[in-house]
């Protein structure tokens, strides 16, 4: 299963690495690919994960979760 998350506020490679590292820590996430230009994170899941977990993690890092696209 795959979800693509729209994220506002990423401005550099450090931002994308921070998002990748932190989303990878969520239980059920097997892979994360961040696209800085599109302001998205593509998340590969081993099993379904509540959307709220992604929203809370992203917002806690200082970025703005904009939803699943």
C-alpha cells in the first residue's frame, strides 16, 4: 500500500531528510521517498496507518500537513 502526502514548508535537502527520517519511524512505514520540488512524501506501508499519525508527525516538525493526494 502506498500513500502520497502533500507537505508545505520544505525548502531544502535538510528538510526532506528530516521528513524522511521521522516518517520512517512510524510503525507500519517501510519506505519513504520525499520529492522536494513537488512538496510531497510517498510512503510505502506494510499495513494501513492512521492518517492522523502522519499529520501529527509532520506538524510537530514545523511543516504543514496538507493531506493525502
